[in-house]
């Protein structure tokens, strides 16, 4: 399942705090804002969805056999860990029962 993704996933420099932790001046306001601010937010939203689609196209999706084997493995591990926990609980319950009933 470990296949190369075809590219590095680095940061784009957006949403990165400035040195000193001070917010950028002129950031988007929560109220309607001016027409220019709304246009910038619209462009940012469009860019976000373009980037989202681009990243989703680069995802290496598992094949059906990989998906089935991973699902079977997960279910098997859940059952094994559940049985282990149940048996450990029964064992400790038995042992503490022996200790408390002289």
C-alpha cells in the first residue's frame, strides 16, 4: 500500500503566522466588508477549491484487493484485541476474587 505520491506535500506559505505572532494588518473582516474584500474572499475560496481538486487528483487510491485486505486486517485485529481484553479481564477478575475471598 505504500506507493509514491508523485510529489512533495509542502506548505504554500498561506495561513502561516508572522514572526512575533502578530496578525497581518488589513485581514478579512467578519462583517460584509467592501466590494474589494468580498472579491478577494471569493478568489481565495475559488483558489482553495482548485487546490482541493488538484490534491484529490494526486491521491493514490487503494485498489479493491488492497481495500479488502486492509478491512479484513482491521476487523481481525479488533476481534483479537477484544478477545485478549476479555480474557485478561476474566483472569484478573478470577485472581482478585481469590485474593478477596480468604
